[in-house]
C-alpha cells in the first residue's frame, strides 16, 4: 500500500527532534528526495503548500525553520520505518 508523505512532514519531524540544526530546508529537501528514491518512492505533486502554511506567518515559519511549500512523495507504507530510522541518524 502506498501513501503520500510530504517533505514538510519529514522536515517538521527533523526540526522537532533537533536532528538538523543549521541545515537549510533546500538541502534537507534534496537529501529527503535522495532517500525516498533510494527506498523506491516516487515523486508526487511538486511544491504543495505545507500543512501549516495557512496557520503560521512567514516570520514564524522562518524562525522555526519550516518550509512554506514542499515536494510530495508516494512511498510504500512498509518503508516508513526505514525513512524515520535514516532521518534519526542525520
């Protein structure tokens, strides 16, 4: 079974867990894209508004290091543990 997951969700997890302090979202997005491709995921919709784009100001997103838009991916649900395991090692 495939699900859609956005780079915004993964970046939020990384920021929340202080795994990528000082790394820009553009670089994180590239690393996430490489990881998803490596695990057999596919690109879905490009640059969709982030989950929080309607709720937070641009200033708040910048302060928290969250993107305004993000690439969406289609991944097999069985790969999610590997996605988060890899992110945890960053």
